[in-house]
C-alpha cells in the first residue's frame, strides 16, 4: 500500500522560500510519476509540478522559474523548492504518485494528506 506524507509547509512573507518534502513508501512501480498539487479554498485542485522516475519534469506556467521539483530515490522522498513566493501561492499542497504519465492532471491514484502553505503580503 502506497503511503505519502508531506511536510515542510508553513507561513512565510512574500518573496520568501519554503521546501516541501513528501516521504513515500510502498511504491512498487518500476516507472512512476510523482507530482505536487495545490488547492486553495473555493478553487479546484491544480497541478504545480511533476517528475517522472526517469527525471523528466513539467511545471505549471504560474510557477516556472520559481519552483523546482526533485526526488531523492535513496530516501524515497520528493521535494518542492519554492522561491519568490507570492500570496497567490497560498494553498494546501499535496503530493501524489501514479504509474501512469498523468503529469499535472489531478487524477493520480495515491495522495498524501497535504501541508499548508500561507504566503502573506
């Protein structure tokens, strides 16, 4: 059974940085896709960044140049480095994993519980 546990969220002022982590266990796919999504109150869940097990990455236009997704296979951990944060980045952030190349589409099979990011102006 896949388990994903996010951490690293918090409150930061605009222009600041945060690094989110997602510890994964039980992922048995030889090729897999992991992603970060976010959901603000009253809004739909949106894909932020995704990475394949073979290294290819994709980003939402709204975070390109500011966010970096990476993975440490030895630690089974996914990261999201967020720089130059804006108030509009405020949301609950979730990590997800699937064997299908869904990239930024929010139909992943397995999800974490989320970590809150709040950016104040």
